[in-house]
């Protein structure tokens, strides 16, 4: 075997580097952006925001605590949920 027929060390890894870069751009980066936006949304919740929980419960924020929220789901029904249970904020 002659040295001209073997590929240089770095040239063998270029396809793997390209695949990883494409994988990062298509899967990892968008997921990180979604997580960042969700954390910001949860951190910015305030009284009278309309929310939907992960279980599908629609309610209005009554009180914001450090790790929980008190939400009103009916005129006389209030429940306390973890902030992590908030799925989305209903646009006003």
C-alpha cells in the first residue's frame, strides 16, 4: 500500500463533522430555543394571565408564588399547580 492511496486523518472525519453539524442545526438548536422560550414564558407569568396546563386545564392566574401558581378554573374553584405544569399562555 502506498501513502498516496490512504486518505489523510482529518479527511476521514469530515463527513462525520458535517453530519453532526446538520444534526445540530436541525434538531438540537431549535429544541434549545423552545426550552428557552418556555422558561421565559413561565418566568413572566403574572396575575390575570390566561393559561393552559399540561393536563389541558384552562384557567386564570390568581397568585404567583416561587414554584407554584394559584389558578381559577371556575367562579368558585381555585387550584394550585406547579409552574412546570403550564403548557402555554393564551394570547390576549
